[in-house]
């Protein structure tokens, strides 16, 4: 059966990955929503299977046009609270008005449903959307994937230092990290979008490993062990991140990576053991070892920057 799948925020890296997966199915067409068409590659704009609607996140007429005729809408917004909360509510309202059956929210993280408001401030808008969807006449879908593997190695997380070949960490090093590449997360999200029966929370992972285990795999693949720097316990991290937020709330890089590092290793935000991976066996998740074997060690920090529609 032919399907039309809407992708809001289609110019983003993760959206590119999702669209690439969707277009592999000849029965799927894509409706995209963005504010700047110039950011789209010709491979998308020239495709007869893709229709793009241009508009600001608060342009109700453009949003209504975008969702019309879709079977499901995927939100790939990434931005401030206004975009992630108000922007998604406008999308949801338009979907309800046009009787779109399902809405896939812009979650893609650890299990935020199990932690309180304010515990992970950047994800508070996503918690708002979970509640909002529950009050509307539409099936909400929440895809949880832990931490993006490319982000783990990027400058944002402040873990990997490619110049000094060093890993800095909080905790014992034995805490579990749950990691999924952009590509794997996109394939699962596309599979969920094409599966009309997939509703509610859907949890997927590429791999689960402690930092110590990651270092062992690193050594096996690259032939050397990176230096390790322990920054303190998880309790030390908890105190540090809240002090940083209180002291420098406008300096996001002073506190946001620490909050993500804390909750990414915290049992309270852990994904479940019986994941939905088994429901989509055509998707082959990329493990940490796979990821290493696809990247030279000096490419790890920039892997997230190399994500394009053609990658």
C-alpha cells in the first residue's frame, strides 16, 4: 500500500538519514517541511517522490498544507524550547485537524518518561509533548535510542579528545552507555513510520557497553588504548552540572553536555531490555565495533559532521 510520510525539519542531519531510508521503499513518498529550501540537496529537491512545503515553524497555513494527505508525520525539529514545544504542538494540532493517524515526536534520546521535569532541562519540551499527545485524538509515537554514537565522540559530549587521544569520564567507567548511530536510528524510525501498527513508545539500540568495554573494543580495532582521565564520581558530576547551570545558564556548553552524560549513564533513564529491535529484523544495527571499523580513529570526533543525505 502506498504511503505518504511527512518529515518536519527535513533539512536536519537526522532527517536526511530518515528520508534516505524512506526513499528506498518504492511505495513511499515524502512530504517535507522546512524554512530554507537552499539547505536541501538536489537528490531530495529533484526527486519525484518528495514534495517540499516551505514555512516557519509557527506558520499555521504552511503547516496545514504540509500535513495534508500524510499517513504519519515525523518531527525532526532540533532547537529551543519554543520550537520543540510550541512548534510541535502546532504540528500536532494540524495533524488532528487533517485526521493524520499518527505523529512521531522529536524525542530520540534516553527514556525521559522515567525522569522528572528539570532533571534533563533540554528534554522538558519533549515531556510536554508526551502529555500533549496523550490529550489529543491522534496516536503518539516516541522513538527512544539512547545517545547518538556520533554525538558521543563529538566535541559536544566533551568525552573524546582526538588531539591527546584521551577519554575523560565521570563515574567508575563500568556504567552502561546505550548508543545508536544516526543511520541505525533513522532506519528504525523509518520502519516505525511505515508500520501503521507501531504506536506508543518504541525503544531501539545499536549497542550497550560500558566505557571500559568501549576502550577494549577501541584497542582491538585501532591497536592502542587511549589515555583515561577520571573526572570524579557520578555524584560529583551531578553537583557539578547543577552548579554550572546555576552559575552560567546562558552558556549551554558549560552544563548541557554534563546533564546528558549524567542521564546517559543513570539507571533511571535506561531503556528496557526487551527492545523493539526484534520487530524490524531487516534493520541491522551498527554496533560500537562496527562504528570503529567504519571510521579511522582521527575521524571519530567529526563523524557527526560528515552526515549528509548522500553519506
